[in-house]
């Protein structure tokens, strides 16, 4: 079974949590420690990436440190072709569908595809959109941010992703967003599209994680809270248990 097949099968049974580690936000050793914590807590995958990376070395070292401490799949979440690593297991081969810059929609993919082929990491297709406020990802990704009350556009992007054959759909509000993706938007997308729905950006309390899962998110992604909040880390197993029960 591929990693994508495995995640899709798991997500049919329960809501999942993915941890996102940004190699630019902590040293590899620290990423390794967080990886151990999230593995013990019951996360289903560890994503590695961020908008402000400077070198592939950062990504390589972070993936290696994570692999030392965890047997979870390590999935890249790259901001460009330069930030791929052979030490990962897979890559979200994601198109930032609402970017005004074709690089983020398809051109970086053209540059990175041969690396994916020859390194043997598994490509997992994903439609990706950023909503207001978008934060750094929105700015760097030159996103034409979806308005928080524009449910129809969010649904349109989700369906377009599904019809283009993408495996997953990810809506995010931007890392560190003061408010995560609204529940109404999650509900509207979930009602219409059938591919697994990932939600992230600004989820920093157990209550928020539960609320987003209850609204219809299949996969909850958290980054900052894991990197910066010891309380969130120590509570992670409870959070995961709470969303799994929904
Ligand atoms: C990754 O934006 C998410 O796409 C992560 O957001 O850092 O706010 O959890 P947080």
C-alpha cells in the first residue's frame, strides 16, 4: 500500500492529526524531539516544510533527525522545487491553486518532478488553497486569498481539485493565523467534495482542533502550537483521542 492509500484508508476510519515541522523554525535536534512526542501521542504523519526556507540542507537534516526518532511517514510540504529531500518518504505534490504566480501552481512542479522520480519519494497530489488572513504563506505564495465568508469559491476549488484527480484538498488560513478556517467553510466543502479534507493554520488549542474535526475536517494539521507550546505538546494525545472519537 502506498502512503497516500494508507492515509486515505485510515481517514475513512477516523479523524487524523498531522504535525508540521518547519526546518526554519527550529534546529534538527529539536525537530527530532518533537517528532518523538507526536509519534508517541498518536499523530499519523509528520510534514516538513515552510514558506521561508533557505536551503535544501535544512530540509535534509530535519528529515534525517525526524526519521531517527519516528517511524511515521515523513511527507514534504515544499514551497518550491529546491526544498525537496531524498530523506523524506513522500511529498505533497501540491498546487497552490489560488496563487497569482504560476510558479506555485505548476512551474515549480515541472522543475521538481525529475527529483521526485529519481529519489523514489512518493508524490501525493494535493489541491491547496489559502484563505484570509493567509499570513506569510499567503504573502510569499502570492495568493488571491479566498474571503472567509466566500464559501462558494472554497467549494469550487475543492471540487476542481477532485475533478483534476487530486488525492487530497487542503485549506489553510496561514501559519499562526489569529482565527483558523471558519467552520461554515469546512462544512460547505465537506458537503460537496469527497476527497479527504485537510485543515490547518491557527489551530492552537484542543478545543479548536475538535471543533474543526467536528465541522468536517478529515485531517487536522498543526505547526506553531507544537513548536512553541509545551502545553499543547503534552496535551496532544488527548487531542488526538478526542478527534478520533468523532
Ligand atoms: C501549515 O499553516 C499550517 O500549512 C500550520 O499552521 O503553524 O498555525 O499551526 P500553524
